């Protein structure tokens, strides 16, 4: 399975600031995703990061709030903009080698707390 | 839209015993894949087992096995000879070709020594 490095592992941020989370994979992957997991809850897909084009966002998530980059097949970033306490959550990067039956593998997540 | 339902928020099992976690899903697709993930307190999501919908044989990985009932859209996970290290949140997940994975709400498993 792919080795996924996600940085930072955790951060405490001030209200109104922005934070960029990085996801680096040790091999080329077809699909990269960003999920949010609020305390004690399941994973909610934020967007699919598309290489060379704009990310595909799920309902309830917008590019202005969660800009995503994917410059190549091994790297992606998620920015959480103008943060508020409601953004306190775990953010997870996930990858899949193809779009079919391969399982998704996950990074260790970024635990974000907003003061 | 595909939905995944885990009706057991919490389950408990005695060490060395067997426990079954339930999962049902709703889909109109014929080609899809099902997964169980484990998330210990370290929060890393670990793939436990997967099942292709076109396969009738139930998947097995050591102490973990599934009971896949396609007509009933049911996909339960059986953990045999439970160990303390099995304590975690367990998520059932669905994925159809070309799409992302959808997750159930999770079941928190406690293993009693």
C-alpha cells in the first residue's frame, strides 16, 4: 500500500487565520481525496483533488473556504481559510491507485483546533 | 445516492470471544466494493478487509471475515478470537467504480480482558 505523509500532524490556530495541510505520497496515485472527521463522528468527503485542474467539491464545501491544489500525482494541499471554532476537526488525506476496486489508503490526519 | 448504515454505535466483546459488527447499504449500482476500516485512538485509518460485489465468496483475512448478503445489501464483519488490540472504531465503507468511498457512522468496539 502507499505510504502517505501528512503535515502538520496537529496545530492550534487563531480564529480568522488560514492553515495549509500537505499530503505527500511515496508513489504516483490516480485519485486523492480530502476528508473531514469531526470529534466522535464519521468521515465526510470535502473534495476530490484533481491533478492539473480544479478540485471537485462535495455539497456544503466551497473552494473559497477549502482551496485545494494538486500539482502532480504524488502531492496535494488543502487550505482551511478564515478559520472559526467550527473548523476544529481532523482532516484526512486519502489516496487510491485507481478509480475502481482499489481501496483508499489514509494519512495519519491533521488534528486542527481553533481558538 | 449511496448510503451506508451502521446501526450499532457501540459494541463490547470479551477477549478471545467472537463479535459481529453490522452494516447495511443502499445502492442502485451493480458493480461496487465494500470495505471495513479500523481506526484506533491513534486515528490512523487501517484497512481490515474488502469484498468485491461480484464475488459470492465471503472475504476472510485471518481472524476477520465478512458475511456478504448482496440481495439484502448487508455486509457484516466478524472478529474471531478477539484481542485487546482490536479495540477501535470500525467503519464500513462503500465504493462504486470511478467514485470515492462513502462511510457509515462507525461502531466503537470495546474488548474486555
